[in-house]
C-alpha cells in the first residue's frame, strides 16, 4: 500500500506515539485524534480535536483516510464500566465511522490478553473490542493485531519493573513457570507499518512479539534487566494466594475512596497465567516484518531513555 493519509488514535500515548512516529518516517500523512490541545504528538502529525465518545470528531478523523490505526485504549486503573466505555464502545464508534463512506484499511491494536477474556475486566474488554471491529466486517478492510507485553522508551507501565531491577529484586509468583513474549515498541510500530505496506491480511488476527522461541521466563527477564542496569537481580517468589489476598484488600481499600488501584485480582490472574507466548510466525509471513530488538538490546535502549528523562 502506497503511503497516503492515515488516521490514528492514541498518538499522544506510548504505543500510539511510536506508531505515529514510524508512519511519519515512512511518508504517511498522519492525522491524530487528541483530547487536549496541548497533547504531546510526534512532529508533522495533524491534530483532530475530540475523543472516542464523540462520533462527530471520529467522522472528521477518518474522512478521506486511506488507513485507520486504532491504538487508543485503557489498560488499568478504571472500573469494568470504564473498560467497556472506552475499549469497547469507543472502538465500535470508530469502526462505524470508518465504515460509513469509503472504508479504509483498519488496524486494531488489541492485546494478547484478548486470548484469555475470562482473566480480567481488561482482557474481556479487549476481546469485546475485537468483536466490535469484526461486526463491521462486511464493509471494513480490517486486521487485528495482538501484541505481547510491550516495553520501550516512554512506557510507564513497565517502569515499576525496571525500578525493581534497579533495586536488585523482582517479585514473581512462587510457582515461577510463566512464559511471556515481549516486544519493543519500535518493533511493534514497524510491524504496523509492514502490515500497511503489504496491503494484505484483511479479516485476519495476528499475534506479534519479538519472535524469541517459547518466550521468556522470569529468570531470563531478570538477567536481561540486571545486565541493562549493571547489577545482579534476585527473584522474590510470593505465593499466588498472598498476591491475590493483597490485591483484594487493595481493591477494597481503594473502593472506599472511589478509586481503582493498579494491582487488582484481575491483574494477578493475568500475571499468574502460565502461557503468554506469541505465535508470531503468521504475522511475519503475511507482512514480511521481522523484529530488530533482542531483549538485551531492547532493555538497554529502554533504560537509557528512562535515565535520560529522569525516570530511573
């Protein structure tokens, strides 16, 4: 697909920012939905005021676009209703707006969590957001992308883990048998660009990680994190029952003051799930994409960015 105009949501966020920056570099004219006039957007990105609750602004965003990339969404710290409102209803409005005239390519950045919707409200909302796109499948040229755990420059979600490694420890479930795929945000952005360039894969769902066989265990991640930070990292194994009890108390305490905590029982169920390993061969075959960042290089790149920006 020749670069033209692409509409993107979430461009002021972590993943969306990397995707927008890559598309600008590839020659796309990038138009981004923004809630605030002071939104931090990559250079040469055109701002379209509005949000996912405003159908009029979504219509303006996608008008005449050759492609739509939906990156916006909520990961945590909201209620089940909040996940529904933003991740599901917002996706449905965007898909409807895109399908109203000359349907563009539509790529939904979902999550590997959608593979296990019963684990948490977040995972359920990501599966439901996929169904919201599929329901417009008769007219919409859609592709769903399920990234593994994304990390990289600008990511606040994994910052707490890097801070643990800096302190020399890593808290993990005591059974310690989980396997996780990872992907650097730059490689994810390159994957999105490759899907657009290929012009293929309509109506398909792909998983995307860094193509490391069988993913990573906690020891491998701790070793790579320690290498990036220049120190040894020890595991602190905590039984699942204790992790769940702590999350339940945390949720109840925050509920008394009307807030949703970062650590919830759903997040503990996600953490303890044994298999978050991607099958990213189909994605590579369909698009010609391949990752460039190993875990060691990716963690070093992330640590360097955190330090340069005073986060670590």
